C-alpha cells in the first residue's frame, strides 16, 4: 500500500487521528476499498505469473518445502476460493433474479467472461470482471430499489449514509 493510501486509510478509520468527522472523512471509504482492491491486483498478477507446480512435487526431493513456496500456494488457494465463491454468488443471484429483472441480463455476459478467465487461471482479469459485475448490480439496484440485494439482508446503498470497512 502506498504511503498516501495508508495515511488515508488510517485517517478515515480512526476519527481521533485529527481528521474532522464529517462527510469529508467518511466519503473516502469506497475510494479506500477501491484502492485496497487495486493493491490486490499486482499480487494476483504476481501469483499468476509464477510457475504452477504442485507443492507435493517440490517436496518430493526435499524434506522441507521452502516457506515462500508454501506462501505462494496458500495465496493462490485463497485467491481461487475468493473468486470461486464470488462467481457462485453472482451466478446464483443472476439465475434467480435476471428473469424477473431484465436490467440484470446485462451482467450475465460479464459473469460468464469472469468464469472463463477463472478457468484459464487469469485471476486478475476474473477479479476485475467480478468487480464490474458487483458495481453494475449495485448501480442497477440504485436506480430500481425493488431489485433484491446480492446477499440476503443486504441493504440499498445510500449516498447520505457512509459505509464502513470491517
């Protein structure tokens, strides 16, 4: 994370840090989230560029697998789980709701392309497309609040109520 992103995050997440508690200090929450997601992309690209070899193959000749190799496989597994879970959620949501809400049909090709990228191990592009689908659904719901939220119990975004990152 860059120094400016780190200072913005610490200022907005800690009102006692001297920032005024008002619309200006609350407004950057979505920008911070976007910056954090943007910082994830180089990591995903790094993992994608690594040679995909089974950790068990690396351990066959050695008694111990080096820690960076384990970190790499753990990070790839985490990334795959995050993307796969998001794709399942989006696919289920669109399957259940696109028939009744024609405006959601525009999101179907985005999710299909994300699924294709995920299958091709292009995690960075899959993640970008998932983000685009979530943003599109959120925009559609802002225009038509009758469309159900992505998650049960999810709320409609309100411009006058700041979001928080937990």
